[in-house]
């Protein structure tokens, strides 16, 4: 069901399109986009999980705009 906003309602706190991030993997000469259009909190959780799952990968998981 779609909600209609009336004049007496507070502003809805939602995800802002300009505040979305990408997670990339950078290695020696290569860069791969792993995830895109995710918010800051989910990006940091995913990077920490990827670092725990793949500790032997030679490269970095980076969060960018």
C-alpha cells in the first residue's frame, strides 16, 4: 500500500539517493565492482564480512561513493 504524505506529517526518513555507496575490490592492476547502490551501514558490514571470509586475498575492499 502506498502512503500519501499530508501537510501535518513529519518528513519520512528514507534512504537518500545521493548517499549510496559502492564496494570495490582493488588488486595490483585490477578493480572490480562487487556491490553498488547500498547505504553506508550495509557497506561497512559487507566489507567486514568479506574481509573475514577472504583473509588470504591480496587486495583491498574499498567503499566509495
